[in-house]
């Protein structure tokens, strides 16, 4: 074996050994989560607050890297995909003089996404998949994605937090945690998905709209917004989004999907009787896992540097919005107005996705 090849393999093995020693220990945390309904404030129940606390903790655990990390967040046909390649620096700008980057939150992964920590401890560890691109070895990393993180928060809030519990798990794939597709089918189509259980429901009054045939959240929002669906003085804002509580989630589902956990609601009315919701001023506050900023190989060095310096795959964060209406804005806040949820106004996106995706609120069957 050539010396260079041997040394490269030794280096990879050494990094793997160090990486497996990086531990997340779940700290104690207790937040306050509320609905401000035009000045009338109500607070989340203990189970809902426990779910919000869990999501906060998952988003705030700190970790550092022993070396620059190359990994992939997605797979297709069992193989890692080039379009999901992520490079993360150990040091800012890749230079030790600029300081070690302390990152927050469990890493984003849809490859090894079942590597949860119901016991309270999470080990940052490589998965078994690798891919070589331009001489660089990319690996899979154990982590969570948007759906599994929300599912784990809900499991904590309901006390179904053991690894053996089948709560919010599919009936196939060794009882793997729900995806956004399972969440949509369970809540909207009322468990017509043969692989889902019966854990979720939609939030609010759907009027005359028959949701069970819907295949996307766009179809649901468009149906709820249609003329004649509600009676006089009612609309999707007052009958659906104004009914959200902390611990609920807002879900997008098309050919792919995304989900956010709601931690706060602020409702503004245009009249003193509080009958007409102002959708541009009303908003939800969310925590969500979105993935790290990625770049294309033909991007500028500056763009690649920005992506490699990202300190978290979670929102809220202090990163800079890269594309779209909000490009250049410092910080993804996790705040979304009702008009952003229905796709009337654009939302900031991490990797240039559809800023006009439509979101609907869902919640656990066991919660009012």
C-alpha cells in the first residue's frame, strides 16, 4: 500500500474516532410559551411546554469539529447524493487564527435520521455510507431532520420518549419516525396512509372544504381560501391560523415537505370586537431544522466560505439570508406572518427553496 494512501486512511480513521467522542448532553431547560390574542395572553399547557422545551434543547446543544467535515444530508437509491454535499469548517474561514467554530443543534441528516437520544444523550457519529467526489470522501452523519425533530419533541411532550415506544412511528421500515408525508397523510387524510398510525389532526375549522382527498398543503390552503367555503365574517386566518397554540406544528407538503414547531402565537385584529384578523401583522414563532447552507461548485470563493462557516442547521439563527426577497438580512428569525404561511408573501429560505410554500397547522390528537 502506498504511504500516501495509508496516511489518508489513518487520518480518516483518526477523525472518526474523535468524532464519535463528541457528546451532546441534554441540559435542563424551561421556557414560557404563550398566545397573545389581541392583548389577551394565555400560556401553553405543561405537555405543550415540554415539547417546546425539547425542541429548544435539540436546537441549542453545542459541538465542535476535530477537522473540516465533508458529509451528505440526503441519499437516493441507497447512495449519498452530490447535490446534498455539505462542507463545514473547523475554524472560521478555514483558518485557525480566526477561531474555532462552536456549532449549535443536532446536525441535519435525512440519511441516518433515526439516531435519536431519548435517553438524553446524543453522540455525533458517522454513518456507514460514503461517496467520493473530486477526490474528497463525503460521509453520512447521524442526526435529525425537520420531521424527526418535531416528532421527538412531541414524544417528549406526551411521555412517549422511550426508544421502544411506537408513538409517531411508521408501521414499516422498522417503525421509523414519521416523515412530513406521514404527518400530512395522518392529519389531513385521516390515516389513509397504510404506513401511518392515528396520532395527528388538523387545527381549526375547515368550513365546507373536504380535506380527505387533498394531496398537498397547497390544495388545502387554496380550498380553505376559496369563496364560499366559510360563512360571513370568517376566513382561513380567523378559523385556522388564529387557532394555533404553542406545541402545534405548521406543515408544508408537496413532492417534498417541511415542518416547524410553533413556540408562540401573536394575533392582531383590525377591529375592536376582535372579529377580523390582520394576517400581515399576525404571526407564529417557530423552531425548525432546515439543514446547513449549501453551495454549488461554480459558486464564488466568498459564497463557499459563507456556507462552510455556518454555525447551525436550525432556525432561529444569526446566519445571513442568501437568496430571495430577504437576501442580505442578518438572521433567520423563525417568525412567520399568516400571509407567509399561506404563500401570499415570501418567506426567507436557507437553500433557495420555494419562498411561497403553503403551510397548514397540525397537532396531536391527544391535545386540544
